[in-house]
């Protein structure tokens, strides 16, 4: 038997009863002859509570102290689960990110993992101890507690699985696996038995909440075998594969959406080389990630540039953009914090044309205006008014036959 890394999300450890249930699943895996390393998130709602405490005291909190506060949620979960395992007669030991020697860059918030020294965890495994590691956190070269950003526990689990050369990384969540769309929005959404790494990376980056984008990047980099499973129901889950297992892939594998973005536009700036860099460089220097970017040339040698950011960064980005507009003598700045991004994803798009026109026609027939468009080899994304999000997702899911096993039979041509 081999080594399995299991990660349990916030809803999985959301109460003492659920922590006991997680302990039972860990023990079951252990009794099957596997070594187990467990990664846990904070109890459901706890991180939001901690962030609220910080925000009630500081408008612009110190990053170091912010990370210290929000990292405590995972510490509670890890210690409670370790105690629960010990009460059941199974030796266990909790580890913070620092104790597990998860080293990150010297940035306290949204830090990236630079390396892991797994000696302590390997020693515990040799002694028959089940390590329970706090997800979402690490330590920098100065000994500061760092955090990995929302969903960072997934990244912790995958990084540990890669470092420990685990036979499989299992991500336990509140859904049975990866679906063609969020089943809370689309009742006909279908669970996928498998999905390619490329598709999962696109879905994660486009708003699907099953896995954090950075964790999927690590999956691909280190070829970590990964399966998404339910904490509450038995089942095979969804396996992430590294090759297209079917000769003919579905045209569209899934629909992702994100209602946590905002759009900003700078109007009437000089249409000249380097102007986009002058606009976006200050945004990047403020550690704000820019997503979709569209530039439109207008009359009189001027151009407009629109882009999207995380909604939580909207006010900060707006303040920066207004200063940039002044320096460039732009005509103005506009913004919209009530938008949604909807994306179709599927490796089948490589060999099928006409997906974009069909998507646009479906949205048009539903009376939904498209504000921005972005495409890649296996995805098409659009920005729409947030109030049309659910209508759009349901219409597209039906139009592309995602409730059926083989949606490639649906003609994308109009």
C-alpha cells in the first residue's frame, strides 16, 4: 500500500460531528493499509469571521498581522482532528505550516510556496503517526507566518503530495466531484467521471470553486494523481487525467462562472505605444491581479482600455486608475462592480468551430448583452451584467447539451 494525502475543506470540518466523520474516513484509509497525511481548512465560516475582525479594526491592515490572525482557523481544525484521531486510538500529531516546513516567498498574503522540507512528516509516518497539517499557510525566510490566499489548503495538499511523492492526492469537499456546471444553479448538471488537467486548470481559473487554480497548476507541474471526492457521500469522484482518454472529446466539458469580479475602464487616452503598460503597471505593483483586458481604438488618436479585477480589489484599483487618468490626461474613468464572468471550457473546441457564435446567439436570444469577450484554445469567456448570471448559465448548459454524456453530437453551427 502507498501514501495518500487527503484534504478536507471547511464544510467537511464545519462542526465537531463532521470532524468526527472526517476522523472515521481517515481511519478507514489507514485500516486499508495506506499511510495518510491530512490537510485541513478552517471550519466553515471561520475565515470570514476572522477577516471581519481584522476589517473592523483596520482599513488597510498590516499584511503580517493579517496573516497571523486568519491563519488561526486552520490551527483550530488541525488540533481538533488530531485529538479526535487520538481519542479513537490512532496516533496523530498536528502541524502548522511552519512546523511542516512549508516555505514560501517573503510575502505574507497570497504567498507562493517555494519549497517543502518533509523530514518531520516523513519521521512521523515512520513512527505510525498520522500528520494533520494546517492548510493555507506557510513560513517565510524570516520566520513570519504567511498565507496562500483563499482556497490555499488545496495548494498545501498538492504541494505536500508532490514533496512526499504520494500515490494519490484526494480533495474532499461538499460536492461529489467536478460537475458540468454548479448544480446549485443548474439542476441538470452532470458529474464528470474524469476531466483533463487543461480543462480543470481553465475551470479553476475561471471561477469553479472545486479546486484553487494554483493547486491545479501544481498538479500539472508535478503530475500528482488527484481525485475530487465528497466528504459526505461514497463514490468514485472525478479523476483529473493528463491525456485525453476518449478519441472524441465532448465539445464543451463544463461551464464556469465568477460573480466576484469588477470591471474598470479608462476613457480617451493617447493611442500610442506603451500606454497600456502605463495604465496597468501601477495596478500590478499594488499586487492586484488583472484578468480580462480589452482595448478599443476611437477617433482623434485616442483609445479606451477596459479590464477586470477581483471585486475585493475594485476600490483600490479605481483609486489607482483615477491617478493614472490624471497623469495621462484621459477623458475619464468608469467602473462596474456588478458584473459576472461566464466561461465555456472544453478541449473539444480544438477540433470544432462555431462554439463562440453559438454561445453569443444563445445569450442574445435570452436578451443578455455581452460587455467583454476573451478566448483561448479551449475556452470562451464573456462578461455580462451580474443579474443575468443564472439565466445565462442555464441557457448555455441546455444549448450545449451538457446534461448528456456526449455533447459533441450537438451542432455548434447556427
